C-alpha cells in the first residue's frame, strides 16, 4: 500500500506562526469509492490566506482544524478514477491540501477540474491562471473598474496577485504603479512585468514618507488601489487618492499575526467619497471562466510573464510558507512534490 505524506496543523500560533505549528505525518491511501478520483500532486500552492485560517478567531471561513491536512490548492495527475469524467493521466487542479496524494469526490461541483497544459504550464494553474489571477481580475474589473488613462496601484506588486493585476490593468490602458519590498522586486515589476513605476516600501520609515514617494510616482493621484498588505501601505495610498477612488481589499497580511491595523486617516473615506470593498474570490465562481480566459490569453501572448519561487519537497512547505509571510518569495510560491 502506498503511503501518503501529509502536513497537518499541530497547534495554533501564539502571535507569529512558526515551523513548530506544523507536523509531518504518514497516512495510508484508502481504496477508491464510486465517484472518487486519486490524484498525485505535482505542485502545491502556498498563499497568505492560509495564515488567517490557522487562527481560531472568527473570519470569513472556518478555522483550519487541528490534526488535519493544511488547506491548499494543488495541481497534479489522475492515477486512478471511479468517476466517468476523469481517467488516469488527466492533469487536474483542485484543493488537495499539503500532501502528496488526495482522494477527491469528483461529484462535488468544482472539486476537481481538468486543465490543458498545451500553452500554459501546469504550475501556472495555481498562480496566474488560477486563484491568484482570478483574485486580481475580480478586484480590478468588478470593484475598481478603471477607465483608460486612470492611475491604479497595487501592494505586493511582485507576487502572484500583483503581477496579474499589473498585466490586466495595462491591458485596459491604465498607468500602473506597484509597491513592493526590495530593489530587486521593484526592478522586476518595472522591467519584466511592465509597470510604469514601483516604490520600495522598505526605503520608507513611515506612511508619510511612503506617501511622498507615491505623489511622485502618481502625479495625477490614485484612482484605484488593490490592497494585499494593509497597515502603513494602505495609509500612504489613501493620502494620494482622488475623489471617488475605489479600493479593493483582498488581504491584510501585515495583520495576520494578530496585531490590529488601525487606519490613520479614516476621514479620507468621506472627504474623497471612496469606495472600499473587501472580497473573497471563492464567493464569485460565476466570473472564473471569463477571468481565466483573459488571463490565459495574456500568458499565451507574452503580456503576462509570471515568476515562481519553488520549494522542493513536502517537508520544505512550512519554511517556505513562513518565508512567504515575510515577503521572501519572488512571485508565486509553490512546493514541487515530484
């Protein structure tokens, strides 16, 4: 019998997450029942939202249960199937979690989806042509809804969401300014992703200093912003927003360890008649086909060139995940399992 290696949440973080919160375990792979599919994972996705699930506090989703496999997106190959729509050899994307194999009930709508790797590499279905890409698409298209010539910004610009956002915004004729951590990331954002400018937030000690840099990069103000970080970055952006600016809030990674993120100038929401909207992309499955089609076209035409940070082997996942939370990754963070 094949053994499945898994990583489970062993205990909840007390403040900052650590490697000790996770545990590597072994489990047998059960025999398939009718409607089930056995998938061998090739790549596993690491994403900031997972940190919020590790807490027991109330959120938009139930906490990650202790002793169970960590949640997460996966791509891989069907090894065996008891479902008529899937056969051995199919390449698929799903939510298999932090483990080498998963048994999936393929009768559950959306639990498993076949993908075409003719023009798009398999790993991109966890990034630019997956949940992060659709996240960028929804925030830009449905919340910010920019007009050609407007200026839009995004925090964590070199990441999986930020890079897709930039390509989508440039395709709509916007001036796109990124915010990232480090000169190398900013160089990548401008020179490879095609942003008009990028600001290194690490060069600024407070939001007022960062806001001055934004004023230079956005001389006509900011019409739309996509927030992945919160804290100082959001405060700085709000000082530069125009009247009727739209802010899509996808993540608040600066506060995932439990520290509150006070807003310095909430009166600006009223003064500038801002629209600030948070969203969870899994609640908008109706837009996924349209979003994925556009994202696939951008990759196929070379207008979106996503970068990946790849950790090797399941045991490397906890360290890679903690590095992601500290911004050590470059582009989409993956774990390669084969």
